[in-house]
C-alpha cells in the first residue's frame, strides 16, 4: 500500500509486513518514519520507538511532533530491547536498516515471549536466517524488494519451525516461489558486479566467491525451470 508520508519502497514494505495490532516496538527508529507511518496507517494503537543514539531519537521526536502523532508514541533511548520493560506488552517489533549481526545481538535480548518480528537486514541476511531457523522462528514472508537500483531483504517471522535448503538460507524462501522478476533482476545484476570485480582483481575473497557460487546456482535453477515451461 502507498504510504501516507511517501517514505519509499523499503520502509513501505516494512510497514506493510507489520500486523495490525496494539503495540509495536520500532527498535533503532532513527528518523522515525516507520514509527509515524505505523500510527498514521492505524497499524498500531501505540508505538514504542527506541534508539541507542539520543540525536537520532530527537529526529523521530521532531517528526512525530510535526505530524501530531506524539500522543501515540513512547520514545525511549537505549540499546536494543533494554528500554522495554516487562509491563510493555509488545505484540510485534521492527528491527530494520542495520546489519544482520547487529539484529542477531538485539534478538538475543528480546522479551522471552516475543516472536513476532519484521526484520530488514542491510547485510549478512544468510547469517540472520540461520539464527532464526536455529532459534524457533518460522518465516511468514522473506523476500527481496527493490527501491531505485537497490535491493533489500524484508522478513516477517513468528514462532515456529522452518526448514530451509541452502539456497533459501542464502536468498530467502519467497523469492523462489513468487517475486521472480525482482529476484532474477537482483541475481543477474549482482552476478555481473561480482564477475566484473573478479575480472579486475583476479580473485574474489572467500565470502564473495561463495556468494557468486550461490548466485550461479540460483540462476541455473531459474533457467532450468524456464526451459521446462
Ligand atoms: C540506518 S538506521 C535505520 C533506521 C530505520 N530503522 C530504517 O530502517 O530506516 C539504523 C539505526 O539503528 C540504530 N541502532 C543500531 N544499533 C542499535 C541498537 N543496538 N539499539 C538501538 N538502536 C540501534 C542506529 O543508531 C541507527 O539510528
């Protein structure tokens, strides 16, 4: 759905994946666009917006004030879930726009009973997926979205059991079932980038070489499916 604040495809996808519920936490809210949009779209009655940086939190406070959503937001400074107390009955938390390893660190200290998350890692998505599989999460949605010429992983997870094959751990399960156009565009663009890099430097470092191997496997799989249809 188009956002009220015109926040762009990445943030729109994050808001769209949030359930309509009572209390959502926006961990690492920065500018506060997700927080504000959640209230404007009536996705949550209340948002708890947290930030480890007071300067960033101040941006979110100013934004909320400028569009009159302040009464519906609790702003709190602190690391991850540290500013959330046991009295805050959070139904879902957004952790977006940071690295997968940072997201894992934050998830390690989540409220014990909280399993509903919307996650948007900027890197190390395979590591995050493996962590989620190992820690009792199920993927409700896990797909790539495109904004401008950039691609982003967006995920909604809940409590459950997931079995993902290697390629799904690497790229997310929904890209193989639907979302073909965006995914194929991503794969071919990234393949070209890595091949060009390899041609100019001679050898890729191990992590990038492994990524290229998975990209080639995924493209081969697509071509096999296309040739059967
Ligand atoms: C790039 S911004 C992303 C903001 C927004 N969530 C988005 O997706 O556009 C990342 C924000 O997360 C905050 N952050 C990073 N690690 C954090 C942590 N452990 N606890 C709270 N905030 C954190 C940073 O201060 C920064 O403002």
